[in-house]
């Protein structure tokens, strides 16, 4: 209860708390989403392989690929 009283005692305390809370939530959610993305990407690349036959090493379409 003292923390809430401290936060609500001044606009600047409240604004600082909201900024810290927003940054914490943003980076926390971003980390969780990035981790999930990397896990799914890794499993897809492990299953399918990379690069596909029509792509070069960095994923661009190869000029010498004729579709056969």
C-alpha cells in the first residue's frame, strides 16, 4: 500500500512508474515472442531444410535456376 501511495503522490512518480512498467512489459513480451519465433523457425528449417533448391545461400532467387 505504501508503494501505491508513493506512486500516486506525484504525477512524475506515476509517469515514471508507467514508463518502467511499459518498457518491462514490452521487452518481456518481445522476448517471449522472439523466442517462440526462433523455435518455430528452427523446427521448420530442420524439417524442410534451407535453402530451397530455387534459392541461393541467403534466400534470394537464383538466376541460373530454370525450374527443373
